[in-house]
C-alpha cells in the first residue's frame, strides 16, 4: 500500500499528468500561436503596440501554472483510488484497511513533493509551446513541424526537470 501511494503521490501522478498536458496544451499553444503568426496576426498586434508576450504568452503560461497542480491533485487521487481497487481485487486488502495503512504509512510531504513540481512543469510546457509557435515561418508545414517539436521538447524537459527534483529531494533526504 505504501509503495503504491508514495510512487503515485511523488512521481507517477504529476509526471503522467504533465506529459498528457504537454501533448494536449503544449501542442495547442504552438498551433494557435503558429497559426496567428502565419496569418500575420502577431505582426498586427505589434503594429497596434500590443506586446505578444503579454497578450499571448503570459496568459497561457499563467493558466497552465494554475491548472496543472489541480490536474495533478486529481491524478494523484485517481491513482490512489486505482491502487485501492487493485489492492482489493488482487491482494484481498479491503478499502478500509487500504485507507488505514495509507493514513498510517504515508505522510502529507509525499503529496506536497509531487505537487510542488507542477508549476515548474507547467512553466516549461507553456514557454516551450508558446515560443515554438512564435518561431513559425511562412508555411503551414512549419506549424505542424514546430507543433511536433514543441511536444517532444516539452516532454523531454518535464522528464529532465523531474530528474533534477528527484536528485534535489534525495540530497535533502526527503
């Protein structure tokens, strides 16, 4: 029970959520901003003295920084619920015993360690998605290519940032 809970709360829940968000929202950011760049809407914003960073990038990144921890929480709770079901079916551990062992053996710090990573993952996903969109050139092919590139870069950076957090928390003894 403890192994399932700790792995879901510290790593699996938020990591899988970030990878899914990178594929969904990171690609959407790149495609939307890339399409705007392709149709010269970004240039029109600049001509109107509107900063694309303030109007396009900042709201998306902030929204992701707010949303990803909430999605990570939902993911962690669903992971714990799935662990309870599997323990009940496979190991004949009742849900009551699962919850009891969960409350005795798993501290809140494991959950917080997972959630504290979420804003950093969101920042990476949002910035990569937006900046790849701003790199779009004068062809629709570049939108598709850069959208794919942004997803790959986002997932890679999420894994790298997660590895750094794991090393950092290990050094701290958490």
